[in-house]
C-alpha cells in the first residue's frame, strides 16, 4: 500500500501541471539549461513543463548537479522534443536561403509544471543574463525574439500573462489555452489546430462504429472543464450517452495521501467496470503516465485486472511513462485510437538521433540525465568513485531502446516544435528582407536596430508566415493565430517487447468538403485482444432486433431501453426502432414482424382444387341435365312426357341446364362483364325454373279439379295459363334486375382489409338491397310452389308429380335458407364457393326429385298408360 501511495503522489503533480501558451516549451526529462547550446545573433527561448517528479521536495536556483537525479523518475520520451528543436535550429543555421549571415541560438527553461516557476522563467527572459532584475535588461546576450511554450495549456497561459505585456511573440505547441485578455491573445500563436475539428472527429468515430454507450475521463483543469461543459453536451444530440464522466485524481499534498489513494481506487473501479467498452479520455501530454499508474493498481492491491477496452485519446496526449526498473504493462493501449496533430516524417531526423553521444555534448546536462535513465547506467563523473549502476560506455544506441523509453520516429508534438522553430526563422527572414528594402544603411546599424526592435516587430510577420517545410507540408496560420492543419487518426499496436507502433488509419482535413473532411480506413484497425479482432460493441443494452421497438427505461439515459415485440399488423425492419409501423394496405407482416410481404390475390380459381371440383361438378350436372333433356325429347310421344305440359318440362330442363352453367360465372377472377352477369343471370334463370315448377304445380291441381263433373276450371287448362304464369314471374324478376343494373350495378372490387394475408378479388354487389330483393322474389316463388305442391301431394299416384315437386321444393328452400347465414359468415373465395354450392345443390335437387321418377318410367316402363289409369280411377 505504501508503494502505491508513493506512485500516485509521484504521478499526480505532473498531471495537473499546465503549459504556457506562447513559449518554446519542451517536455523533456531535464531541469534547466544553464548554458546556451549556441550563443547566436538571435535566440529562441523555450519554456518547458516539468517532466520529472522528485520523491522529496527540492528547490533549485540554478541547474542541479546530476547526483540529485538519482531519486528522480524521468519522462524519457520528452527528450525528443528538445532534440527536435536542436535539429530544426541546426538545419536553419546550415541553410543559406534562410537568414544568411545570421545565426539562431536558443535557451531552455523548465516550468516544473508550476505557475511560480513559469513566471520566474518569464521574468528571466526579460532580465539581464544571470541577473534576475525584473524589467531591467542592459545587454542583448539572451535577447529572445520569440518564445515557444508548451506542451500544457497552463504553461502557455502563465507565460502570456507576463510576456504579452512586452509584446513578445509566443508560439504554443501543445493544447491551446483560453487567454484572459485580448492583448495576450494578440501575441500568441498556436501550433495546435482548432479543437472543434478534433471533437467532430471523435463524434464521427463514435457514430461510425455505432458506439452509443461510452465512458469519459478528463483532466481536472480548465481545458477539461471546458470540454465537459461545452463539448460533451453535443454528444447526446447525436444519440450518444455516458456511462460515466469521471475526473482523473487531482493533485494532493502529503497530508492528503489517503484521499488521493481513495480517489485513485475509485477511479480505477469506475473505468474498469464492464458496462462500456469505449472510454474517451481528454487530457494533456503527461496524462498517459496517470493511466499507467492507475491501471497498475491491481499489482499492489487484491483487485481484478482491467479487461481490454478501446481508448479514444485526444491529440494533446502522447505516450509518456516514468522510468522504473520494472517494465510497465502497456497492453491497455493495444487497439486504442488517438488523434494527433498531422505530422510527416522529417528527412534526416533519425540520422541526427543516431549521432547523439553524451560524451561529446558538454553543454547539454539534460542529455546526460536522459542517457542514464534511458539505458539504466551511470556516466563517469569526476570526484565520484561509488557507482551503484554499471557504467555507460557512450556507445549505446537510441534505436535500441523500446518505444516506451524513446521513439526514433518524430512524434506529433516534436513535429510541432520543429515547425514552430522554422516559423520563427521564416518570420525573421521576411522581416529582415522587408526592412532591408526600406532602409539602405550600413550592415552594423541595421543589425543593431533589428536586435532592439525585433521582439515587437516580428509578430505581424509571424502571424502571416507561410512556407513549405522540409517534409513538404504547408505551414501557415489563420486569422486567429491557429495553425492551419488537420489531425491524424492513429491506431496503437503493442508488442511483447515493450514496443509499440502508431498506425495511421485516417485523418481529419478541415479543408476537405466530402464526408466532413473525415476519412477513416477501419479495415486496418487492430482491436484489443479481448474482442478477438471482432467488431467492438458498446451499448447500454443489446440492440432491439427487427420486429421489436424500444421503450425507454425509467431513470436511465435514453440509450438504455427495453425491447417489446411489435403489435399485430405492424413491423419494424431495422434495429432499435423507435416505433413499429403498419404495412401498406396491399402488404402484411411476416410472422417475425420484420418485413412486409405482398398480399396474395385471392379468388376462386380453376388452378386450385376447390375451383376445379366445383367446375367439374357443374359441368357434370350440365351434361346430366342435357342427357335428361335429350331423353325427354326422344320419348316426347310417351304419356309420361306429355303429361303435365311437355313444353314446361322442356323449359324447366333448359333453365336447370343454364343454372348449372351459370355457376361457372363465379369461378375465375372477377371482371366487369362477369360481375354484371353473375347475380342477375342466377336470379333470372332460377326464377324461370321455379316459375316453371309453380306453373306445373298449378296445372296439376287444376287438372284434377277439372275432372270433376260440372267444373268450370276446364276452360283455364292449357298452355296459355302455364305460359302466363312463367312469363309474369320472369318479367317481375327481370324488372328487379334491370332496376339493379341501372341504379347500382355490381363491379369488380378488391377487399384488402378482410384478410391479413390476402387481397380478396370479388364482385361488389353495388346494392345489397337489390341483391336481397332478387333472392327474396326467388324465395317467394319457391315458397308458393312448395305450398301448392304440398296441398296437392295426396292426388292419385299414377298421375301426380305434386309430391315430387313438394320434396324438390323442400330441398330447394332448405338449401337457400341455409345459404343466407353461410354466405354472410364467409369471406372471399369461400363466400363464392358457398353460393356456387347452393346453386348446384338446389338445381340438382330439382333435377333429381322431379325428373328421376320420370326417367325411371321412360327407361324401365315405357308402356305404362298414365292417362287410362287416371280415367278409370276417376270413374
């Protein structure tokens, strides 16, 4: 536990230190450069943040002796920043096209991540060499023309407070601060581009991978608070929710160690829980060291180790770690995605790094400290015999170090420093040319005036500077003093030997119009091992699948919801549907309610068994009726045929034949003609058949009455009465049908509502009243015929067909009485089938009950004397 508390205490002060906006600040493992690297005509001052932490409080007025660094944990990665500046100054001084006959020098100050140390460094820039007298400067030995500061925003902020009063141009290479006054902002330029593009990139990344449930970590500083207050509210507008928004542990003092440890453990438990797989972290350059220490907590406490998550890191961050004897576990950044200010490989930089040798650099005390910590050895020191570590040979190579200690490839921050130095050089060059054109005076006088006036005259040239650097990139600034540059999207891949690679998988180009200037190649992204190179998901709960709609959980963010199946008749065809919607009227949901299926057309067709069966039955009965008609015509001279009006018999058989054929009109898709003919033909033909039966029944009754002596009924007997009955009944039905067709005729229609899966093609009756009038008149005729036949059922058998008519009409009425409820209770083709079945059954009932006895007599007893028997019996 004690070791853990020391680590947290060591880490947190560096986390909260911030960088001044406008000075040459380099995050290096150094204290202070007490000598010039090169005392040139012009100097660039650099103020750097503290990149080491002492295990006990030590203050220095001058550069410390190297022995004091034995108890210091150094951020060795930051030494590349100062080497990038040294390399840039070296190139500038060797370039005859930039500032010819003028040599640039530089100074480096360490801010110790402290406002007081930053103010001190700023005052030293305004004082004479090695004499800290504020506002008093009697020499030009360390006369700075510009200051490059960073990488933390607070360092730049504290620098601007003092240096802007003296109009000293300042460049910030780290995260951009928000300055307090406009006069400060006027003299500060930022190598860091506009942050809004980075935040849009983070949003694009989350939306591209559909990560809607994320955790957020932020550094407890002004930039972190602005990120939480101004940027995070934009995320829910795009459908992204927060599992947590957590501050990183804040700097503490020795009497607050317990609180510090508690905050660290609490933060660790929050960021490692399983609810979200994506963590967005907004921090500064050294925030990575905070994560390394936080995620190392399980090594010192009995806690579960963090599972792999996808970290999304802002461009202000970079890999840094304190130099420990024990290798640190960097697996947590495997598969991470970070943003970085756009950078390009600088030709010759790696070659320059290979020439670094601590035995050759006498004025660079920082190099010796870096070398000892990087290679875990001790350089030979005078007056020191006891060496606890092995001696450095001076032949160690930087390229042999793992990436966790030192990177050979220029990082984004180092690239910004490199460009900042060139920006100052080009601005000086342009100012020199401008003043040369204005005054043609002696060289010494001109240079003297330039030295005296450069600090405030340089700024307009620096603000407008634009040039191509050695890597081919255009370096320029917008009207707000921000560098016009985009961001790279980096995928981190770690290896077992404590090294890593940064793979560029995309970029943000603020000037590109397509896709919002954001380009991403996700096919090359390597994900954390936990996901087995699968696609990481980060949701509050599983997606609602197709066929379900989501409903918000009470008391939870809107990304958390329950899933409910769509109600009957509605579907959802995409994940996380807000609501289900109904299908079109000609479609219906599938059983899973995921998609709409076109409804099938439903009608009684000859392609299905039911339609074929009814059609075959109708044709069979038609043939049977035709056979009966042929039999009666062939034996027309027989008494059984002549009896009871042979013409009515023929007319009845023809009407029955037509009724069977009429059933075929109901089979097949409804058309305009068939709809007009179906019910009207059926009504007229059946009315003809029933009226014939009625006429035959009346004739039978009258015939028997006429045989009585003195009966006056005899004169009514004959064909005239029969035809009158048939024609009058037929005429009434024709008038009803004519009225129906002239007022509201039937027409083809499609019923899309009665069935969920079918569109029923049918004939709309037009007027239900007229349809039931047709049926009603036909029923009236049938009832009258049945009544008359029932009354005549006891007439002599040898001549009486009244009982057969009675039975046939009983069948007829029974069929049509049962037809009405059956017809009303069915839909579609089955309703049509019910009507066809009723037509066939009732017609066959008439044919069978009336004509089967006669056919039997014709075929089996053709010599039967119907008329003789009747006369004898009546006598």
